[in-house]
């Protein structure tokens, strides 16, 4: 009696004989590849960027969560290799999609990377493979887009091949959790696909959390990020209201968080950044239109957070006018921090880029300093900023600006030196107060 594709694949996974193919070796894919390789699977990484191949061939990691030593260890053990040749997908038993899912200019989902990747997989699809989507998206994408493209080959999900979804949960810069220690939500198209998902991810991470369907798993990821987006919008709005009343929102939050129940602290900032929170909520608002259901709460949160960079520049202009008697249009501003969060080099969707753009739209001049980002790389929306370099942070440099605008509170910055040399500081992160460096020339925004 012939062994079914399911039984064959399950046995390969349980004995670590399966080869995993991970498409997209970025902030999600490369750490995942290392976790899977460390668990004993052979892993092939696929990416269309030849620059990444050059780095990986040189055993040089371009992701903070993966050290050069960790990368070299898996290469030396023969458990990891990388290529731009997608023909190798046919050799892989488990294929995981970790590609970008951005928004269009009109905030509609851009699934072009997912669709193109699915077509590449379809070109090499064979019986006995598990195909997993990890890219964040709206409920229904795995079954209605990925599975449909794969079934266009004539092979059928649940019998010939298997499809699952497991949302990525990477948190760049987090020193307490990494890919293998973060619980992994898993789902599959049918019970056999779910069983394969549990077996595969259960071998690579500390715990798995199975849910009933791919759409449910897709909704889990959106819910996690919508939760953060809405709560950050709330404190951003409170910041503007309390500022008008002469109340310090950070003092309010610090006092409120002493309540041992019913409250969770979130903190305001200059806007939202990263690959998740500024984007993911709009995947649900877009999908909800299909059901003629409004998502006013989510969209309002997005509007509030999107308005923060302009609010901050408004506070900057006001501070320059009142404190220095100078218009923003005649001012030089040093933006401190280009990354979207502290202690990382990740500038995806960073509000700092928007801050620089708005300052210069209003006639001012903006430079930046970031100890993690030496030069602004190419970006989709801020092409005019490409190639600008981080300025050195010396007393003379600091004194040469009319204002320092703190956008990211990296630990690797001498804030005492800034407090001493800067003529005016606009602090969106409350870092000077936290460090006991409050002064008359430090304005919170």
C-alpha cells in the first residue's frame, strides 16, 4: 500500500530529514532560517537580492538578531545555504514565504510580492510539500490567494500538498525574546496540514499555539498590531490634549501604571514606525469593506498616529519662535535618531524620515545623527533622502544647530553632552526627563 504524501512528509519532519526553503531573507526570514537550522533541519534561503547573497557568502549577517558567528555555525554545519535560484524550491519539503506586504499609496494591500512568490513556488510544486505563509496580511489571503495559485498547477491542497499560515512575531532589538522562544501561532488548510505545521514549528520553537483556520491565524497577527496601534494613538491624542492643559502626559502614564490591574502603559512618540503597526491595521480596514462593515476605531487610530510627525514639527516651530525668536524656515535642525525604535538600525516606516521631509517642506534644513544608521538607504517613499549621512555628535556640531529634535532615544547617545551644548531640545521620547536632564531649554513634544 502506497504511503500518502502526508505520512511521507510527517515522517521527514519528525526525523529532521525534511529540507526547509525560506523565501525572503530579511528581518523575519533570516532569523527564522537560523532557528530552523539550529533545530536540525537543512535550510535553503531564497532571495532576489544579490547583495544579500554576497553578504551571506562572506558569512556576514545584515540582521542584528543574527550574529556573524551564528550564521557561520549553521553554514559550517551544512545546515544553511542561500541562493537567488528558485529552481531549488523543488528540493524543499517545507517552503515558507517571508516577503513584504506593504500598502499602496491609497492604503490598499499590495500582495504583489506574495503573488509573485506563490507563482515561483507553483513552478516547482510537487506532491508532499508544505507551503507556509508568514507575511502579515488580511484574513483569507492564504486560502484565497496562495492556495489558489498553487492549485492552478492541477495539484490539490489537502491531498497532494499542504498549506498553512503562521504569523511572524519578530521584535527587532528585543533582548529577552527571539524567534525560537516566542510562542508560534500555527494553522493549516485542514487537519493534516495543521498536524504538519505543529510538527515542523514544534521542532524549531519553544511552543506552538494551534488555531482552527488560516484565516483565524491571519486575524491573530492583525489583532496584535491593531491593539498596539489603537493604544499608541490613544496616548498620542492624550499627549496633545494634556499639553494644552499644561499637564505632562509622561508623568500621568508613570503614575497610572502603578495600578496593579486594569491598566497597561503605552507611550506617545513622533509617529509610528516599523514593518507592522503603521501598515497591518489597514489590511483589516480594507478587507472589512467587502462585508460593508466600517472600522472607524481602527482608521481613527491610524489618522491620529499619522498626524504625529506634523504635530511634532508644529511644536518645534513654536519652540523656535518663542525660545529663539527664529522661524523654522530659517533654522537648522538636527534630528536625533533615524531608526523607528531605539537600539536598532531598522528605518522601515520610520517617522524620522517624515519629520525631515516636513521640516524641509517648511523651508528649514534638517540633518540627522544615528549611531546605528550611517547613511540613509534607498526607500520607497523618501527617495530624495537617499545617501544622506549621519553627522558626528560633537559639542561644536550640536551647537551649530538651532534645535535638536529627539525622534529616537537610542541608549548609545551622550544626552548630557547634548543638554550642555544644544541651544534648544525638542524631546518626543521624554529621554531627558528620564535621565534627570530636564532643563528650561528642553521642550517635550
